[in-house]
């Protein structure tokens, strides 16, 4: 199973340095351009399905990327949303700002992102039957039927969720490594890409994988506008 993870395209609030959290902000023109570049970069990747945050900056990115993959179902996933920032949302981010009490706690955010990834892996253990085709934009997280070893899964989410994903896969919970060329400290800019290849070890009953790319931006033609 191959995972392609990407952050949504740029928004006006990204440019202004405004905290978005779970506020539903749309892509700006540059964000749509980035998404189109991402779509071109992934058009030969035979994406079989996609999961996206329901926030419009992510779901619009997903729809643009999937233009070359019309048969791939797209699932809206609440657990792929950015960490909620409470009363800080809509404010200009100032380094050192204390996260308010009404924000989503780090523990809750970690739990939902970890649980989502665990469910994704459980739903794709390859020895179980192939699922029936599902219509696009379903909210059902994972069908009870299971999937093919040839799945190429696109995940469109947010920067802090991707940072949490990196922490999860590099932790003792999973048997995932990184290639030498993979810089896990790379900044996660808008429309950047991470790639993870994984196989299920039936004998040990665990998934094992390799992070083969992180924060890649080679597909973005104007780096100065990718933040």
C-alpha cells in the first residue's frame, strides 16, 4: 500500500499569517494553481481512493488533484481536520503565543490522528476481500470490506496533522523507517508531498513501511509562493 500525503493549497489567511485551525477558509488563486500543479505531478500515480479533511481548503485541493483520477472515490474525514485553536482562530499568529484553554487539547488531537491512522491500516490488511466501489464524498470512514495490496491512497490534510503523522510513524507504535534522502525536518508548505510505502507482515501481524519523501516541493514552479 502506498500513501501520498499532502497539505492543502494556499489560502489568504496563510499569506496573512492568520491562525485558521478548524475555521473553514477557501483556497485563493495561488492555492488553486498549486493544486493544479500537484494534480499534474500525481496524474500517473493511479490513485485508487482519497481521504480529505472536510474543510474546504483541503477538499477543494482534493477535487482538483483527482481531476486525472475520476474513478477514485473521495471520502470526507472529520479526523483529518486541523487541530482546533479555539479563540485563537482568526488572530494573527505571534511566536510564543500561549494556546488558549478553549483550543483542542494536544492529547485529544494526538488521539484522533493516531486512531484514524490505525483504522486506515486495519481497513487495508491485504488478505481480506476487495470492497465494492463506493460513490464519492462519503462520510463513512472505512467500509467494513477490505482492500487491495495495490492501493494508492491520497490523503489531503493540514500542516499540524502531518507533523503529528510524522511523530506517529516514527514512534515505537509502528515499524516505519525513512530513506536517507528523506528530511523529516523539512517545512510542510502548502501543496507539499510526503510518500510512504508499506507492506503488511502476516507472520508478525504488523504493518512495516518506509517514508520515502517528506515535504517535497519539486512540483511547485514558484517556490516563493508556496508558503
